[in-house]
C-alpha cells in the first residue's frame, strides 16, 4: 500500500484539489482510503463519502493536528488495510508552518496559496521544504510576474520539489498531480519514520499554564535574541 500525505495552510484549497485528483486516480483503477484530520470541525469527510470513498475523520481538538496525525499513523494504515485499499491518502489541517508530518516512504504534498504573498514559501518551514510536491493554488488571482516570483521562492525553500499549478474549482493541474503520485514506488510500512523532527519541545503553555510571566515557564525556552535556554524546576 502507498501513502500520500497532504499538508498545507487552512484555506489553501487542499480538499478541493484532492477531490479532483481522486477522481483521476479512481478512473485509473486505484482503490483509495481517505483520512481527514482537522482541529475542531469539518464536513469535508462528507464530500469524500459522496464519492463512495472510505473515509476516516479525526479531530485533534486541543492538540496540534500534525502531531495528532503522526501518532495515529498506524491506526490509519489499519483502516486502509481493512478497506483493501492500495492507496492511503491523509489530509492534515496543518497550522504552525513548522511541523512536517511526512514519513520516509510517503509522497509528501504541500498545498500553498499563491495569494498569500511572495515571501510565504520562506515562512512555511519543513512542511514545504521537506515535501516531494508543492501544489500552488489560486495562481489565476495574481499576475504572471507574481507567479514567477512565488515559484522562485518555492524553489529556494525546496530545490528538489516538483511544482504543480492547480485550480481547485476547475481541476486544472490535478491530473498531473495524480500522475506524480502514481509514480511513487515506495510501500508504506508499520515502522515509518518522520523525514524531519517535530518542534523541539513541549512547553508549559502546552501543558496548560496561563500565566505569561517568564518565571512560570519551564523547559527549553527561546529568547527574543534567538538563543535557547533550559529552565529547570
């Protein structure tokens, strides 16, 4: 079974692109299962169900959706195996721009919005720089010069990636994306490892501390000058 992980910022058009791409894969005889990861609410899983695709929904609630996706990977694989699927496709919400949920044997797809600004690819961190494919959406809403600048910024962040210009409304570019994903020869295993480490610590804010004074926080802290320090008990 093959694994594809879709990441990207909210509103970039991940689900719309994915639905068009799935139609192409299904016409090619692929049997996919979908896992949709979101934070508090989504009805996107219903759109997948309407296409008669097995879908599993996970809500991370008060946890990072990428972290939630990572430690539930084995359950997702089991879900796809029960459906006799040859492709498992995971769409994760992605919020902080720092996490990268891609595993060594997956196809990592980053969906990014061209209207987010020319420097946005430089701000999105490992979930773009570690991706195999970067899908650029909403390019029809900016000028040709802006599209070229955005493309160059993507390649500066990830020189090895393949860039696909896609339109979530018309489906343009989604057949090309399906072809690139279909070219993947790697099989997912139950011993997957991440391509890039997750953020370096769990802080006291994550554990529920509400007071903002620095004296109430422990662990690895980063100062305004960029340096880290460890604050113990």
